[in-house]
C-alpha cells in the first residue's frame, strides 16, 4: 500500500502514446485549467487547454459500462478511478487540488 498524499500538487511523468493514470488525491478534482497542467520540459507548465490546442494531448478516455468514454473539460476525476491519456511526446502532468 502507498502513503496518503497530503501535498496540494502531484506530478506524473508520461511517455509518448497511451498512459494509464488516475487522480492522486482522496477527493475528486476537476479536469480543467485550474486543476490540470502539462509540461514537456518538467519546469514550465501550460494549461490543459493549451496542451490540447498544441496537440500535446491527443485523447483522454475512461472506461465505464463496457465502453470507452471521452473525458471532457469540467469532468470530475474521482479518487480510485483511472483513465487513459494519449500524449504526442514525453511530458509531465501536474494535478493541483
């Protein structure tokens, strides 16, 4: 078992292509510019909208009721549920509470 994350931010390194990740917190967060940011160099972060517009984010999916569903802006990322994200190059996703 892991340790309880009490930090207000949490970063995950992503490989180019599909990555299976999840909300690292014990409460839901929103898939939006306030709570999700991306970086290709590990230091300079851009918003979710900018990452999508630039083509860094290619697709984001969740699985429910035997179907893959798109994760859209404003969707709640609940704790304990994973989702697939496809990125065009190695990058870092940062979640903010």
